[in-house]
C-alpha cells in the first residue's frame, strides 16, 4: 500500500499539486492552502485495495461516479483529487 501511496504522491506532484506521503496515506495541499485533503489506500469490505477520501467514501472516476478507481489508475485518481483540492476560491469584490 505504501508503494501505491508513493506512486500517487509523485503523480500529484507532477500534476502541480503539493503532496506528501505518510505511509499508505497521501496528503494533498491546495495551492491556496484553503483546503487540504488526505486520501488513504486500504482494502474495501471485499479485500480489494481502493483509495478512500478522508470522509470515508471510495474515490470514484470523475466522469462515472459508479466506477470505483483501483490503486493502479493513477491518472484518473489525480484528476479526481484535483477536482476536490484545486477548486478556485471566489473572492468577493
């Protein structure tokens, strides 16, 4: 699981996000420092490895929320994570 976390950390960094690995967890810090998300690689109830959001839901594909991503689908994982942590902050005029 740590190897998958290292792989995801590097992929997030290559995509321009600040990411840090802590064992099987990856902390992603938004460039605005407004939002930090921590995802974790762990087995689901069937024993299959999955990535999980900090709120306990498995990470799904951005274009198909019914398709739960596997640890090896790094590009799709990075895209899903970026949609959460890279939300632009709207400033009031």
